[in-house]
């Protein structure tokens, strides 16, 4: 039982004193936002002067990152659906998925897209939802 002002959580393997020491060791790293690498040789180096800058999505496209047979709009739709629907939400009917998206505070565009599903049909995963919405999926 904790008294007033003693609402902090402690580890089960060591005491509060050790917790304080460990927290003090990492506090400058977490506060400054600088890298936590202890050796300079492990730091990420920027591109050299004669090398191009690294860009994961040049020109805002997903070229090279989209599976064969799928366009960028489908990848973005699937990403948004997976972002706002948990694995625990499946299996579910179309109506249940709309409700789950709203419960997770998904944008209206996501809930509106899910509202296009048959309300009584059951869906087992996001890929099945994407296909039911008329978009191709790999495999």
C-alpha cells in the first residue's frame, strides 16, 4: 500500500534506489534527443559529398515499394485500414468494422470507406476488406 506522494511504480527485481540510479543514467539521453550510442563508430553517418542523399520515397512515390499488381492508392488504403483497425477487431461484420474504426477515432474518410462494405458479411483480415472494397491485393 502506498501513502500520499508514493504513487510511483517500482521494479519487482530491485528497489526504488536502483530505479532512480538507472533513470538518472538515461535521463540526459532521453531529454536531449541525441543518439544514445556509446561509441562514435556506431553513429549513423550522413551521405558523403559525392553520394546522393537517401530518400525512402523519391518524388513522393512508392516506386519499388509497391507489390506487383497493386497501385499506390491501394497501398495507402490498406495502410490506413491497418492503422485504424486492430487484429482484435477481426473477424467482424462490415457494420462492426465501421463501429470499430469510429471507436479508434479513425478519420471520417476511413469510416466512410468501411461503410461501403456489406454490413452483415464477416471479414477475417484487412486484405479481405481491401478486396471487398474493389481493390486488388497481392498473392
